[in-house]
């Protein structure tokens, strides 16, 4: 996979992780816990995870419920279902 395709795929997954709409209720996670959310998202996404800085920015702009959705996810597909 070329670096460009990898970067595009990583960005897409990051958007799936944090560009969420609250279609289900999750335990709210405050913005003060973004480091925990970012760490969890990186663990779930593995090598496909974008930089911590990019994830942190997305986390800070997400809602409490959206952050809760990310924390509840244990697989990449579950992150995608947060949409």
C-alpha cells in the first residue's frame, strides 16, 4: 500500500472514529479524558491510527457521547458503527 493510500485510509478511519453522530446513547466521556480516548482509539486502530495530535484534535471537537462511543468500541468495525 502506498504512503498516500495509507494516509488517506488512516484519515478516513480517524473521521469514522471521531466524526460521529450520536445515534445511540453511550456513557458520556468529558473532553478532559481525551488522552484516554485517543490512547484507546490508537489501540483499536493499530497501525492504521493517525497521529496522536490529529486524534486529539478530533476528540476535543467530539461530543461527550461520541467520545463514549469510541471508548465502547473494541474493534475497527465498531468504531465505524459510531457513525
